[in-house]
C-alpha cells in the first residue's frame, strides 16, 4: 500500500497549528498542562449504568460519567483488539495502519509511526504504561518513558511469557490450565505457542478472595504508587492504564458474582443471526471454544448454547465488569485524595464490543453493531457537569480530542475529528456517518474464503459491503455481498434488507456514501 509512504514525511513534521480554539481550551497554552489518565478496558461493551443498562452494577463508572462527556454513539474502527488499538493509538484508520487482525504488528508495519504517548511526550508529557494499551505482547517500549510496568510478582522472569488475561485463583482452575497447557505443548512439539501455552483454562471462575489478589486490582494499586512517584515532576504525566477484564476468561471475585444470581440478567435481545445474512458476516465463536466449557461451542449458524450456561457466561461478564468498576472507583478516589483529580483529563474507553449470545455469538470480530459500538467517557479539566452526547463518534477521534483538551497542537495526518465542538454544543450538526471494517480470515470464514467488510453507520442505517481479499497482496478484490439494517425499525439487526426491492434506492445512496469514506463525512463545524 502506498498510503503509508504518504504518512512518514508528515510524521516528521510533527505539530500543526490550530487556528480556532474552543472554550474548553482557553488558557491551556500558557498554564501547566493537565495530566492524562488513558484508561482502556478490554472487550467492554456499552453495558454500563450510564449507558442505560439497569441490570448491571457499575456505580463508579456511572459516577465518573455524571461529570464527564458520555459519547453515546461511538464506534470502534475494527472489532478486534490489535486493529482497533493501533488505529486509536496512531490516529488513523485500519487501511492506513495496515493492521487488520491479531497477528499484524503495527510497529513492524509502520516503523516510523508516532503513537499517542510518543506524541504527548514530544509535547512535554512524562509517559508511563501499565497494562494493555496496545495489543498483548506489543507494549511498544519506545512509546513510553516507563513501558510495561507490572505488579509484583508478575514482573519477574517466571511470568515474562504469561498472558495476563488468563490468571486463575482456584486450585481446580489452575489444574485445568496446567493440563491444557501440557497437552498443547505436546501437540506443538517444541514450537512456540502463544502465552507460553498458559492461555487455556476454564471460561468462568468465581473465588471467595479479596480484590487485592487479582491482577487488575494490583495494576490499580501500582498505578497509584506510580502516580505518587511521578506527580512531583516538572512535566505533566500521561498514564496509560489498560485493564484486562472483562476479557475472557470471566474471572472475578465471588462478591461480584453474587451481584448477579442465576436468572437475574436478561438474555440477548436478538439471539439469532440476521435473516438473509451473507456467509462471511459471522465469526466462528472460536475464542470461547478455546476455553474449558461444559458443553460444545458451535458456530453461530449452529444450535444455541444451553440456557443455563448462556446465563452463566453473561453473569460472568457482568461480574467482571463490576470488578473493573471497583478498580476504576479506587483509581478516581486515589486521584481525589492526592489533589490531582480536577487537573487530570480522564479518557475511559472500550476497544470494541462483545457478543453475549447476540446473533448466537460469543466474542467480537464482526461488523455487527453489537461489536462496533463502544463506550467512550471523557472528563476534562475542572469539569463539574456531565453531558450525554448523541453525536456519532469514533475511537479514532480520541487522539485529536485529547490534543484540544490539553492545548497540544494537532497533526494534520489525523483521520479522526476532535469532539470538543460537540462537548461545547451537543446539538451541533456533526458527522453524518462513522466507519468500521473487518477482515474475515479464510480459516474462520464458513466458506473458506477471505473477505474484507467495510461498514458505515449513520443515524438511521447500518450499511456493510463485503469484498474478496488477497491478504498476500493486501488488496481488495471483487464485491461479494452487502448488508443493510434500518435501526429506526430494527435496532437489534434481525433482518438484512439489502436485497429487498424497496431498499434498492437506499442501498445505492449508501453505497456511494460509503465509497467516499470518512473524508466525505467530516462535519462542517470541526476544529
């Protein structure tokens, strides 16, 4: 792809001036810049109290939301970790990062790329990383003054190859993990395996243990200790804190499971694949299948999970979210105790959604709305009043927004749009579409072919076009299929109406709009 060559010289010209400044930026050029807490939560869908879920218990995130900008219609650029995070952290979209799936390593593909922490470091910030900000095993050490900090004992050689997503705490779960690892290593016969083979075990675990023994709680404690160590520096800090839950396995202390008794959470609103859906649309549920389950995990085209186990999985996800909510509460409380809360910008975001039986799926990795829709909560400096903002937004918007909130000049290669104008005026005319894409790998696709799906969400419609994909040449091929969902009539995407005669004019119009891409959807009132 030639597009990367266009970026490299631009990256060397690092900052560009911004002629228009909003009320949110006044005084930041001359005053001490605010600190930044960049809080990434893995696999977090919009199941939060502040997003309207009345069953889940998230009092701390809800409290943060009450005095923050809550973006209600934010979408990930790709519903898979590596691609989504690379796009958010570089400021441009998957076809420009060329990170389309899990194995794509952004630094190998883009050796001269300037990541968000690098950018803010050049603007005078001291940068520290704890937890998952980029993809697993890609901490990108050159991005940080202090990269990849871990709590003891997980910072020792014994744990160097371990995957932080799969720490267990009960003897039964640990034994299951050991057995699975031994079988995997025997099968691979000395070849390298992901996470040194430890990334297998039960999908669920509940242990009657204190939060303090769990990895994300330990990360939170380390974050506060680190803040104590760096808060006196002359530079403001940029702290990237990446929580691993609620990623599988759903491992959380028993007290959070107790919040959700059996049968207390609602099943998926749409437990079936959409009617008329093309073959490449669905993922294979292979992520859940990799863990120990009491029942066979089929594809979304197959029979549903037994109701009891589906209920356990959803409760496990909710318990994991509530556990992370407690970690967020401890972090916010710690900032307030240290007198740092008011002068700290906090960004809380999920990298993509996650199906909890929606479309008979368990996992992410589709272009369905449930996988691309994510929470985005941003608290500015000295912010006292929160706003719930309906404007369409994208994770690629975070980078320029943070620049405007901190008085840092924006680069002209950013492919997102600062959200500061809609912070000041939520009713402002804004983007009329946002964009996502997903590469369906041949070994996962039900028909064994490779595809790239380009997705566009407007206020009313969700339109997707699928093309064949040559992953050796990294090229889009022929048109394969399309999908259209009218969210005014079918919010849960139960019927693909792209092939209906009455939808032909809408499909034609949306196809033209999709072909214009994100540049064609830029708001007139952007900074």
